[in-house]
C-alpha cells in the first residue's frame, strides 16, 4: 500500500475504485489525491512512448515549456537536463530556441535509442544514479504523476542541480479534470498515480528541499496542466563553503601527521603518551598509533585520571615515570610546547615525539 506521496501519511479516504480495482485515495492529513492497487509500471521495458505513432510529437506544447523557461531568465548557455525525455521533443524545442547544451535521460533504452537516432544526447539512467555533472536547469515534464515514490525522486533530483540552478516541473492539473473531461481513462489510469494541483505540487517540493519560485495553470489542446519553477534550498551556503575550505586544509594535515607518526614510531618497541584527548583517541582507533606497543599514558586533565585507555590507567603527571629510554609521544598540537616544557621541568630526558616535525 502506498503512503501519501506528499506527506507520507497512511491515513486515507477511498474516493473511488476503478473497475481495474485501482483505488483513488485522498490523504486525510494533507488532501493529496493518489492512486493505489495496481502493480507499478515497468517504464524501462514497457514504455508506450517509444512508439511515435502511439505518442505523437507535440511541438507547440514543447515550445510553451521552453517559453516558460525563457520568461524566467534561463540563459542560452545553461546546461539543461530533461528527465524522462521520451522521444526528445522537448530537447528539440530547446535546441531550436538556441539552447545547445541539453541532454536527456530515460529509463527506456528504446526511447534513448530513438533520441540518439535524431542526433540528440540521451542516456539510459535513473535519477537515483546521477551523471558526473550538475545542471543549471532540470526539466521534468509530465513525469512526476507517474512516480511511485515522490519524496525519493525529488530528493534524488535535487542532487542533479547546481547551486543557483532550477527545476521546471509540469504535471496534469487534477483540479481541472472535471472541466475538461475527454475519456474515462484520461484522469485515472494505470500510469497516472499522483493527481496534483499546484498547492500539493508546491508542498511536495517544499518538503523535499526546494523553494517554489512560480507556478502557472494553462490548457494545452484542451488538456489542463500546472507547471512550477523551483530551486533547491541551499541552507547555510556560506557555511558549506567555509567548512569545505577547512576540509581542504585538514585533509593534507591529517596525511602529514599519519606519515610523520608512521615514520617516527617505526622500530620503537614501546612508548608512552602524554595527552589522551580526541586526537589520541582518533589515532589509536585508526591504528596510526600502535596500541600494542603503548605502555604508559598521562594527561593533565584530572577528568581522565583513573580512567582507562587501551587497557592502561591514565596517570596524573606527578605519577608519570616512563623509563629513560622510552619515547614520549606528545599527542597535542595546540599545547605541545607547554607540555614539552612541563616534561623537561619534571627532569625527564626522554626522547619526545610530536605529531608534526
């Protein structure tokens, strides 16, 4: 049984049951309408859209989508991805409008093969397995109404978009089904399992990391559509940049410490440690510091005294008496100078190893 594709509630009212036993449900929590009761479609192998006769081109519709994107400032050098590219009609419309950097993905090898025969860039791919690039604009035209797991799809989709990039999503407008009735399977069918209006489409986007920029209702050849333009919410973008800058400094520093300790401790039968804070515990846990050769530990922090690390009791400095030929590893970068001074003030002449040269 599917949960609500917007709020994930499992509390629903059944509005109608089709002769196929498909149920049309309304979520009691948020009001979203969605279908259940039929096995999921296998679009990789059973896509009807691979047949141009069954699914004729709709160039005016595709041009409408392109004009919507142009109206919202999508630049001609934008890198664009069409998710669920079908036979490439939307990609052709973008190219004709002067957008050369467009490609498409589909679950169907047949659709991708057809697109490639037309000279279009297309790949058999799922949004859960992104390509090694990000895009300024991702278009999802009449796809989301087919998707069983909307939150996962939107979460995966978000990773395709560059910071500052956007997503254009268009679906049938379920609020207009009754006013534009065409056939008994036009609204409720085995493929359309999510029945959105702009409010629930916007709510699904908000719940999955997007900020809604704009929406529009329109009719295409008597078919009601609702489209939205959204962008990923990049919370604390400055924080991410700063932390990545810290990471870029930290990684080579960790590498230097590991290489230095590996060299310094090589061939030493036993040693002692002064300082058992986070750095020491990380280096012991990673095996950089060989715990089997550690025989004595101390720390100036009284909170550590009488506790154990690697089976050894942590001694107070006044009770720390390593043998004269036993090296002392000072496991602190911040306080190494003051610790070395303390060691010498205690009259210890042991060789001292620090975390860096």
